[in-house]
C-alpha cells in the first residue's frame, strides 16, 4: 500500500535518508525503530508531503504522493503527533472534529460534535472533556485527544509519531493498547515510529529498523528477537556495546 | 591579495543574503495576496483576527494619539511663538496628525502589539508541530493563519488610524483650550477650515499599507521561526524590528508619491 523506493533527503550537509526503501502492506501495522536523529520522523513526513525528498519515489496504492488532488490524498490519513500538536485556541471537541468542521468532509456542527464526543469516549475520555482547552489537560489526556483527532474521520492510513514519549509506563501501556485495539477494529494501515520496545511489541505486525539513513532490517515482529542482525540485536536489547556507536 | 578582497567578499555575501531575504519576503507576500482571492475562506478566523488586531488595539492607539496630539500642540505653540504663528496650532496639529503622526504612530503601536503576538503565536505553532498538523488535516496554513490576519490588519489599521486621528486632534484641542488659552469654537474652526479630504484619505491609505506590513511580518517570521524558545523569541524580535523599519520606509515612499510636487 505504501512504498518508498531509494528515498534520499539531506538538510545541508546532514544526509538523513540515504536510500530508504520500505513497503507497508495494506492493513498492516509497521513500526519503524531506530535511535534519535536517524530520520524516522523525516520518513513519515516525506510520505505525507511535509518534507520533500531530494530523490526517490514514494507511492501510496501505486500512485506518487505528489501527484493528483492533495486534499483527497491527505483525507485518507490521520496522524498522532509526538507532542499532540493540539490547537491551543480551540476546545478539545473542535480539535477532534477539526476536519469535520471545514473542507470536503464538512458536517453540520452538532453532528461533528457528536462524532468528536464519540471518538473521545473511544479513547477513554469523558464527554465533559470536550469543552476544555488543551492546556487544561494532562500529557496523557492530550495524547488521547490527539489519538481521537487522528481517527475522527475514519482514515485508511494512520501515522503515530512516538505515541508514548513523555508518558509514565502505565499511561504508555494504555496508549499502546488503545492503538492496537483501534488499528485492529478499523483495519487501517499504520506506520508508527518509536524507540519504546514495549510499544513495538504491542503495536507491530512488522518492524523496520532505520539506521544510518537506510532500512537496516525489516521483517515480521515474530522474527525480530531471533534475527541475527547485530544492529537490531543491539538496539532491541539496549546494549551500549555493538556496531551502533553510543555517545558516552 | 586575498586579505584585501575578503572585506569585499563579506560585503558581497551580505548583499546576496539581503537580496535573498527580500526575495523570500516578496514571494511570501505574493502568495498571501494570491490566496486572498482563492477559496476556502476562514471567516471565523478572520473575525477573531479583526477583534485581536482592531478592537483590542484601540486603547493603545488611542492613548498614544491623545498624548501625541497634546504634545504636538505644546510644541507648535512654543515654536510658532518665535515668528508669531501661534494661531496655526489647530491646523498644524490636525494636518500633522492625519497625514503623518496618526498613521505612523498607529502603525508602530500595532507593530509592537500585533506583529509580536502573531509571530510568537505562529512560531509556537510551528515548533509544536501544529502547522504540520494543519497540513495533515487538509488545511492550508497560509489560508488558515496568514490570510485572515493580513486581511484583518489591512482593513482594521485604517479604522484605528481614523480613531487615532480624531483622538489626537482632541488631545491638541484639550491642551489648546485648557493650557494655551485658545477659544474652543475658534480652535475647532481653525482645525477644520484648513483640513482637506485628501489629508485624511492619504493617512488612511498609509494605515492600510502599514497594517498589511505588520501582519505580513508577523506571519512570515512566525512561519519561518527557528526551533525552541530561542527560535520563537528571535522570530518575534525580527517581526517587530522589520515591521517598524518597513513602516518608516513605506511612509517615506507614500509621502513622496502623495505629496511631492
């Protein structure tokens, strides 16, 4: 469904992606792991067109992402951002229903509010939260609102950027379970970037490890622990010694 | 030889950087204007911007104009006394306010209040990925954030200038009547007898241009903000400084166009 072929991207002298090739099959949950600064976020932002690659092809359903109607293309996606990226000036329900209040998917205001409250309930938040502002919520609640916004328009493809960063282990577990449940029940194709191995084991159908600007290893989650790739082995076991240089 | 040429090379690099910077701002301004005429239009954001930029700037613009009008009356009275021209106070206060001080001071006060808040708000949205979130929600950031603010400022600042002009003239009148012993009726007659419609209109046109500059600078520097608190702080400072300098430059150019013989 999503195919990246030899994607390169540099920022000045910093060559972040050096030929990333990856295929995410329809309905699968692909988790991209890798150290900080290895280009995980750049990879998913390239798919969305937020970052323009220097070279290579990115296709969704066989179609180059920069071709065709951009609004229709983006309407297929939902995204949970690392920090939530909720709009401070809007109450929670308008954040969740943002897409339903304007543009091609516009619904009547009452209907959009109902859908927003329904999605908030789906992520475990009470209806009373709907009229609060993002600044009045805890980090975990903001993550849930971000998740509700990502699924509000029932997208076919959902991206999760570091969904558990900054959360305590229990809340991280709750978010991981929610993502797994929602992905399964919606049948969506997903890409998640994380370095939280608990997230990987809960969310992933397939895992890809990004290192040094290329996909170092890719395969089903069931084969991850037994893989003989030294980079992958060092990363998933969190060892300081190995081929990946650790700054001490 | 290379030692001799290095200052020239540095100057050349600075000039190229300046030209590139001017080019980027010009492209941003052109894109903004182009988006003004293409749907969708976000009326709610436009109304909110009108309230923030126009209505909430009234107190600061009004206070500035009031004190400036009063000080202007005192200065002209004192200066005019040197060649027995004290009688010219009302007309010079009025002409000075509507042609020059009303639009320029109003524009600068709006720059201080609005360019900074727009740059800080949009800059923070950028560093917290809210701009990226807008894109993923099929909403063009320029249409949603820039166009409503720029249009609102372009429409609101002339109204602020008109109110500021009136309050400035009132400030001169109060000082003239209470401190300089002018007859109230004579002061008002002198004010309006020498004031022409073009004096007022030219000031309002200046206000519209200054409003466009202020909002454009706020949006441009916000959208191009660097990372973190330092990046947002730098964007805010650059927005205010650039808007202020451009207001003075635009004021000179417009005055040349409107009034040069």
